[in-house]
C-alpha cells in the first residue's frame, strides 16, 4: 500500500436489533431526567411519594435535573405519575400548565425490575441495585427499591397488573429474539458447511 494510507480491519459483526434487544441495549435515546414527555397514548397512573414512614423519617427528596445542578424538590404532596412503557417505566412530575405533559424524574428499564408488590395504597417495586443505568435516581430508587402511593388500593392493584403484563410481554420478546438469533446462527452454520462441502467436491473433481 502507499505511504500514509491506513488499514482498517473489522473482526466483529455489527450488532443487529435482535442482539441489542437480548443485551438490553437501547438503540434509541430515552428521555433524560428533567425532560418533558407527552402522556398521550401512554399508560400511566397518578401517584405520589409515600407519607412519612412508620419511623417518622421524611420521604422528601431532591432530584437533580441538569448538569448545572438545578433540582426539583419532591414531597409527599407533589403530584406524580408512573408511566409504564413497553421497555421502561418513568416516574414523572405532573405539569400543572399542561395536563398532557410531565417532567421525568427517574427512568427504570424493565430488565432491571425483579419484583413488585402492593400494600394497600402503596406500590413497591424492587430492582437490581447493582445495575446502574442512566436515569435511575438514587433519591427515588433507594437501594433498588421504589415505593409510590396510589390514589386507591384497587388502583394500586391495577398498576401492578399493568406492570406485570408489560414485564411478561418484555420477557416473551427476549425469548423470541433469542430463538430468532439461534435460528439465524443455525442457518449461517448450515450455509457455511454446505459451501465447504461444495468447495471440497470441486477440489476432488479437479484433482
């Protein structure tokens, strides 16, 4: 090659949508903490932080929403919504000036959710605390646990049923993606073996 020219070698195949899905890797940008999202067309439930705990501790928290250190103070009186999307859930603050929009306070991928439970009006979600992802706020997600207070106990049950349904659909999608990937690998292997046999037969005929 000529002097000054660079040689680039690619030894791995670029990840497709199936591999990205199995690995839980987002190929689209999620709304960041502090950004506004539209509630129209989404499944959401109105909620708030739990009241003071039985130990009397204040559950208020400060959410940092940008690189400049701007914060949103969230108390038990703050109107929140829990948004359940196909791949993640959001804890958001309701915008008084526009009922169709809300401000993102935390983003939690479905893949890190371990379990959920209801306790009257309280809805508890347990996540993998070791899995750190962009948007999971330690102020709200304490030690991998998120607790929210719904309007009524039956609303709390409906919220859990909705999340469980999305989790099941997400798990099924991962299984289907893994099956598709294995079939793709099997097809590639069979094609490669067939090509090797054809090449060997051609070499035998030419001998």
